[in-house]
C-alpha cells in the first residue's frame, strides 16, 4: 500500500518535471521571484503606511493612494511585456527589468520627497516588476501542458514566502533601520530577479509544439476573419497604419470577446479587493480592532501559511479531481473570499481572526492560480501574454481611481467595517462572473486541437 502510494507520487513528480522541462521550471522560478518582488513592493509600502504618514505628516488616504500608484505602475507595464519580449527576447528583458527594479528602489530609499519617491517606484520599480511578471507567466503557459496548474501553484509560493518570511523581516527592518533602510534592503532583494532573467529561454517553436490552439469565441473568430478589413476600407492612411500597428502589437481584437470582458471583470474585482486588503490591513487590525502591530503581523503570517499550503496542494488535487470544471472551482473559492470579507468585521478575538485569515489566504491563492489556468484555456499560448498585459492595464486604471477610497472612508468614519462589507459584495459579483464564464465556454467549447 505504502509502496504503491510512493510509486504514484514519484510518477507524478517525474511527469510534472518532464512536462515543463528545464526552461519551464526556470520560468517558474522567475515568476516566483517576480511575485516576491511585487509583494515586497506593495506589502512593504503598506506596512510602512503608518510610518510614512507620520514621517511626511500627511493623511491616510494620500499614502494609500501613493501605494495604489506604485501598484498601478506594476499593472500598466504588463501591456508592454509581450511586445518587448518579441523584440528583444525574454532573457534580455527580464534581466534588465530585474536590475532596474532593484536599483530604482535603492535610489528611492535615499530621497526625502514623497512625490519623487512615488514617481520612481511607479515608473521604474513597478514597471520593471510588472514586465517580468507577465513574461514569466506567459513562458509557463508555453512550457507546461498537463501540469500547468502545478506550475502556477509552485510559482504562487512566491507570494506565500513574502507573507511567511518577508513580512516579519520587513517589520524587523522597520524597527531597526526605519522606512529608508527597509526600502533599501527590499531593493537589494529585488535584484535577484535579474539572476533568473539571465537563465530564461523560451521553448523552441512553442507556438506549434503541441498542436495547441486557443478556444475562440464567436467574436474572436469574427475578429480574425476581418483582420485585414480596416485597411481595405480606409486605404493606406496614416490612421489606418497606426491602428493596424496597435491592433497587431497589443492584440486589441481581444476586446471584442465576451470571455475577455468576463475575465477582465474578475481580474479587476479580485485585484481591487486584495490590494485594498494588503494596503490597509495593518491599520485596520491595529486601529479599528485594537490589536498591537505584532498581532497584525501574526494575522498576515496566517494568510501566508494558507497561501503556501493551497499553492502546494491545488496542482495535484486539480489534476486528480476533474469531475468539476475549473470554472466551478474558481467560483467556489471566490465565494469563500466573499464570506471572509463579510465575517471578518464581526470577529474580535485573536484565534478566530487567525483561522479566518488562513482560510482567506487559501481561497485567494487557489482563485488566482485557477484564473491563470482559465486564461490559458481561453486565450491559448499565442495570446496569453497579450491578454494578461491588457488585464493589467485595465486593472491599473481602476486601481488609481478606486484604491484611495478605503483610506478616505477611514479618514471620514474612523472605521474600515463599511469597506469590508463592500468588498464582500464585490466578491459575490465575482462568483456570478466566474459561473457566467463557465457557461459561456460551455456554449463555445475549445477547438478539437485543444489539449485542455
């Protein structure tokens, strides 16, 4: 019995390692490091929020909006990732991005103007991390087939590592070196991204290696059939050339797909709620609930522990249990996230909050992994990078417009409870969107050549 279980585990591990190959697992390490750098940047600034507010003598919503700008810069840059990769190669782009991310954050640590710091972290650090993130995620989709869920799960451990190890480390840095020294050290950590970038290499002939084709909806098929129509209608005008260049470079035809809009809605709502949680959670637990900063760090570690366990388990579990579709799985875990936001404002004791935060971390981690799997099913290898980049661009705009709102509500009311209730409602809409996406893909199934 034991030997049989061990044999199945070894077979699963061997099959998973062979599926992605060496370059596939290097891409996993690259995405892992990109997630660490992204979480370090946003979560580190979130933990510095009270210190920065006191240091620069400003309001909570303004510092929160500053973090939103940095986060949006990370999202905006994703739309440039695939065109840059196609022009210069994944290795060059990720290596340079890693160097830019680390050096710019180190430079920001020596500055004394909040606005200049925000500019550098948004334009240079955030953009470099976002480009590396999209390229690494695209390469994983190209290299893995059967084990793509496991690959994204292993890469998701980067976020877990941040909450388990780096968050307590950031708190130690803040107590020992202040916000400036903390930012300098986090910049040094981001330089590791350049190392994995130097090792990256896209798979040869990845576009046709396994016969994979994207699942096209009706709108997407019409877009491809009419791809050259604009030039025939308008002639060789300057506008038409610009339009054609932008359409082909950024795959703007994706906007004509209903599936694209449903996934975009999921991305935006998930990012808004989770980013607000990251930015304001420490203040929420210490000020609104009255816990000390050490307790808040414990809650964040519980979240990280939940993401760690779920990232490891979801790959083998998803491959073993295929009775339920990825869309139903996604809707179920989004529902758990909604329950977390609805219940948490009513919890006032230490251990119930720890347990609830652990469940939230598990559910959110699986939801983010599954949405990556869904993306590959819908958009295929060729358009996966473009789709993720466009999602990031749209999400970044929304972040700039809305992420200051939780801080403003706190400044006006002195309480985050209303905001958490709103986030519960938003997550409930996500459940409906995920089920709608599954229904949509059932009506328009994948092409015969699809392996997913």
